[in-house]
């Protein structure tokens, strides 16, 4: 299948004409066309498409992950051993039994999970281990189930789209130097845009493309978020001079309204941008703490469309669309992550992010000493000293 790219830099939703009125159902009923102008770019095998193209459109939300990670609490005996695991949430969406990890101060404890369908229904302690605190709760970790993001479809060009399925009918549009323009909701070409669509907080445009009428359609990724700009109508019969500059949004002028010379200049800049590989610019060192939420945002030039990271420990996740790394580390040490970013020109040079993970501060009122470092081997004596150490470093630590 041909590889398709969607250029994000110049895609935008343009307000055709703004009305100084609130949008009401009555206005829709009076015959005002429900239209939204959209422009995008498509390339086939890295070459801007030229000629006719076939498109399918849908307005969707960002989706919600239907999967859920299981949760449990550990019961610690008076001798510091794990005597039982109490399942508090069976999770949802598991294909295979998750790996169970028992954290805390002790070692050597192991357990296995049993599934019924896609839900964890039982936990068995295989090894009780030892050295677990009877005061500080012992955390229990489960590997996450596969992601199962389901979207809600608000509208499609032919009214047939259902979640994660493309519309049946396509719209033929002219494409010049990879650029195309469409009036979403245009009468005779596609279904009108319902006013209630824009009552949703998260609305995104999903586009499928084929270079041939009988070809296979490819989803152009990611979905394009509709910015929080006042949704506008295309007014009929507006008198000359009725639309002033103060009434226009900052992105109201589209390529079609520009002079040929200016359009050529912008298209030349777009073509130049399509040759520029991303460069990762975010810091290459970060700090994290065991059992504390850690986030890291990959930043890069060149408007990347996707990100990739290798070396992620279990439980660490990457949002490949935004470049956000999220984790709750379970062990102290150093983590090396190899990062890349990709745009229409290709993939950046790899950069290595070094994350230093520090462990919790240990307190033992009987054997500790407040001059100690607060490690498990050398705990401090008082909670106050433990809190002072936990808040003094680059990241907050557990106590």
C-alpha cells in the first residue's frame, strides 16, 4: 500500500464568514448552509499527489480507552511476609494474564493472576517473600492491558460511518501539488453538518484518502483537532461591506483568497519544509522517583506527526501522537530511552534521554538515625527528617 503523509503545518479550518449572532437551532432552520472550509495536503510515497483524489470525511471525538489496568492491595503478616492479595479492580481488556509485581520494602514475593474473559478474577501468592513493612502500604502493580480506544462519530460525509470504520461513499476532489480544499457539509456533495456536533468539547476531523476511485483507502493520521475558534456559518446574501476586519478570525483568509504570487511563495515554503527532518530539542536528562508520577514531553522542530521511543521499562508509556512519556517508576536506577521524531520529510536522528530514578526515603524509629541518608540500608529515625530529605531533591520522593 502506498505510504501517505498528511502535512499539518498548513492545515486549518477557515471561517468563511462570521455572523455577529449566537448560533441557535432556529438559525439552522432558516436555511443557512452548514459549511466548514478545510484544506489539507496529501503525498503518495513522499511525492505530492497531483490530479483527482478520493476522500472520506468524519467528525469524531478523541476517543476513550475502554481497557483498564487491574488493582489490588497486599496483606502483610506480622513477620513481614505477603500473606494475601485482595483484588480491588479486575481491570478490563486483558488478552493474557497480566504480570503481577509486588513493590514496597520487602523482596522475594511473587504472585500470578487468573483471567475470566478479559478481567482478572483471582490472585494467587506463589512466594510470600520477606521484609515488607506492616505500616507503609505495600503497592501491587499489574502490567496494563492492550489499548482499546473507541471513538464517537458525530458526522460523516455520507452518514454511514461507525466507530473505527470508514464511510462507504467517497468524495472526489481536485488535488494540486498535494493541496486540496473542501467545504464540509456542502449540499449535493455530502451530508450537512448538524449544529449539535459543535456542542461537544472535543471534535476532530478524520480523513481517508485514495489516489484511485477503486483503490484501497488509507486513514490519514492523526485526526485533526478543531481549534476552539467560534464556529461560523456561510451567510447568504451578505451585502458588500457587511463583513468588517474586526469580525474575521485571524485564520479567516484561505489560500484561495491570496494572490497567485503569494500562494506560490507559501507553497514554496511548504515544499521546503517537507525536506526538513525534525531535530529533537528537549533536554536529554531528567529525574524521577519511585512510585511518583513522571512525565516528559519530547520537543522537536519540523512539526513532527509521530514520535517513537525504545527502551521503555514495563509500565512506561508513550503517546506516539504528542510525544508525551508517562510513568510511575517501580525501581530506582538509571533508565536510557532512545527517542526519534518523524514528520513528512522523514525521521530525526536518535537522541538518548537519561532518566535518573531515585528510591523512596526510609524511616525506622528504632534503628534509624537522622544523620543517615535515608536509604533502606541506612534509614533516618524521624518522619520529619524523612520528609525533609524527600522534598529537598530535584523530584519529590515517597517516604
